[in-house]
C-alpha cells in the first residue's frame, strides 16, 4: 500500500502523524489507492522554514534560469501525460478524455509561464525632474502558500506554482486531502526538472490544520487559494490581520441565457456539456439555464433527453461520458441539495438519485439531474451544488433574463445563445461575471488568457495569462538622480 510522503527541503519525508486517511477510487470504493498521513502543524512549520531559507538564493537566480526549470517541467509533464491522466481518473473520477484535457491545459500553462520568465518587465517613466531616471521593477514576495482543491488536481496547482516560481517566490503547496497522488507526482516532476532544495515544498494534511498553520505563519507573505467561498473568506480575514497578500478563486453559480432566436440544438448540447461534464464538479459548470418562455418547453425536452442518454460509469472506461462524485461527503451534499430542490417546490424532470446499474453499486454515482420551474429565491438557484444538477428558470424576455442571471452572489462565468448582435453586446455589457461566452458553454479557458471572477467568486489578481504574475510580484519604483546634485524645490 502506497503511503504518500511530504516533500520538504528537497527530501521525501513520511509524516510522523498517526492520523491517516485512505485515498479511495470514487468509481469503486473497494479500490484503496493509497494512504495519506495527515501531517502535523510542526511539519507544516518545517516546510515553511525550508521555503524561507531557500528564498534568497532563488530570488537571486536569474528569471530566465527559473523559467528553464519550469520549461523542463512542462516537457516532463508532456512525457508523462498518459500516466498522470490515469492517476487523475482513478483518484478523482473524471473520464480519461477529461483527464487528458486537463493535462494538456496544464502543459500549456507551464509552457506559457516559462516564457514569461523572459518578460518579467517593468517600465521606464519620464520624471518631472531634470537628470532623473525613474523606472519600475517586479520583485517576488518571498514564501507563498498555495492551497488547491480536488476537482482539477493537476491544472490548478500548475497554474499557481509555475508563475509563483517564475516570479522568484518559494512555495509551500498544500493540496486537497482527496487527491494526494497527483500532487506527489507533480512535485516529483519538478524535482526531476531540477528545482533547488526548499524552493518547492509539499505538505499533505487537513485544511483545518495544515492550511490554517501555513496561512497564519508570519513568514508566508502571500496565499493563493482555490476552494469554497466559506473557507476562502475565512482565510482572507485571517491573512488581513497580518497584512499578507491573498488571492482567492471561490464559488460559481454560472448562468446560460437561451434566447428564442438561437440555434436550440447548439444551446442544448453546450448546456448539457457545461452542466454534466466533469460530473458538474468544476467552478465554471453551468448550473442555471435561463430560458425564454417561448422555447422553454422544447429546450427542457431536449436537455432531459441528453441527460437520460448519458453513459455513467468508471472514468477509466472509454465509453463513459460522466464519472462519479469525488467522495462520500460530496456525494451526500449533492443528494441533500436535490432534496432541498424538492422541498422548495422545483419540478424534478429527471435524475435526482443514486445511479443504479452494472458496476455502479460500489461508486459515488448520481444521475444527471434537471429541475424545471425553478425561481431565483430557491436555494438550488443561489447556492453552489458542485454536482450534475441543472436548474431551469423561465423568463419572458431579455430584460428579465438579465435580472435573473445577475441575481447571484457569485460572478465567475456565463454564456448566451442568440444570433442577435444587439443582444450579444448588451449581454456582454450587463452580465456580472468575470468571464463570458457567446454561443458556447460556460466552461473552458486558455493558458494565455486571464481567468477569474467578480463578486463573491474572486479576490485578488486574475490567474493565468498576462495577469498571472501580477499576484506573485510586488512593484518597486526606483528614482535615480544621476547628477548627484541637490534637488531644487519640492516635488510634492
């Protein structure tokens, strides 16, 4: 039985903790992949100390040299793509096609960040003073804590770790307890790529213990977190007390608006993909379909047909279209929300229960679920479920659709299906989300394009793309008087 180890100061160390948890295949709970030891606070402090000690040398390493290590990691990630995809599917549950897609996204991100090492630029600025030269430079913070979720256990760590390293920070990486195997493999590949001792440290354990310890440690200057809104807000409050910099990517309740002039088949296909792809376990998942009354009956009929036709099963099976929920806790959460939908008066059209069938009895499988006649005041329309549950909200026109679509505390992504250019540009201007799509699913993103949301979804600089280094650097302004003469007069 594999026992996952921490990676601290360039060494793989088994935790001293007696508290353990199994790493379970969610498609077959009889398949125990390994054992995670839930590390202690003392071990977390050791990881932070290692990162702190390594910072000075890493900061003084030329940025292009740092970028070469990240570039080598990208090549190793590509060489080991299939192996990692298999681990990801077995550990998290998504289909192999989805895992391979996540690996490609991770490779793209690492390649992009490696190139950014040669573009870590400031700017020159004309001074008001004669014989003065003013310019800016970007400098790293120091030790950065990176806390990641289980739903994209390769892509999200890579899109946080890679820019942090390129910027010159050292890292303490705390992954979700549910996905230790992918986290260990990521760090093994960074080790093979030549990352110096102490620059990247992995600590496995509970968020309430390890996450709390590293987020409150005085040596940790910045924290990048992806996870639940409740945890992110608590972390933000804690970090604010000591002035640490924080980036949080939290919940989503993403709407798709379906107008009556759209290509309905395209809208249905895209909505089903957004709602049930990755078993609905992604922050960009389509959870609300805001549909014009005129076409709502036809839309609902077609989306139910799509949901009922989906092949549910182990993600390792090439025929599977939707895998399991990640673990028992999340499985029970999704079923609880389905019960809440019933209680609030929504009309259940399909799904809504544990999936039955051959090879499904030992996994956390839930049928793709569609609720109709949902209103904005219902909890299933307001709260993030993180499972294969779609709520259909009927509206009379575009103006009402925008009111309903924006009636959410979250603002990650959105989509509209229409062929009317006036409505397209009104939607772009009025929708309250950080990202939006036109005639395509709410999901997806590219390595070189910023990613993130507004309202209760996002805190801090956007991740990925041209903004990916903004969070991991501080801007220093430099004034150089190259005459050495006494300054005449006052400059404010």
